[in-house]
């Protein structure tokens, strides 16, 4: 028995997980992507999957590099802050001002 969509000639509604909507993509870019997909004989989804798959491996190392740069920046900032605190505590103690020491 044929499905209802086939009998009536109407396209079958996509299932819940079959659609993916990306908001904020300009109409010109949507058209260009559709044209590029058709030129290769692919659906937009197939074309986009290929484009994203090709682009992602190139960016794989970037998050690790960015995290390392952030870690280095935080460590430099912490070292400057510790130096400022210890210099300030040393100056106070040399001037005879009581310094409260907090347990870490």
C-alpha cells in the first residue's frame, strides 16, 4: 500500500529530526549555497555537510591553541598580581604596619 503522501502527490512532511534551520543567514548567501549545491548535483544538505566536514579538520587545533594562550595570559596576570601583593605586604611590614596573613 502506498503512503498517503505518494497517493495524493503531496510531499511527505519531514520528520522531527530531519530538518535543520539556521537563522541569520542572508538571502544572498542562501541562494549562493543552493546554486553551488545544484552545480555539483547535490542537495543543499549534502553540499553543506561536505563543506563543513572539509572546514572542521582545519580548525581542530585552534581551540587547544587558544586555550593555551588564555592559560599563559592568566598565569602572567596572576604572577603580576602576586608580585604586587607581596611587594605591598613587604613595604607595609618594613614600615611597621601589621599585615594580616590569610591561610590559603
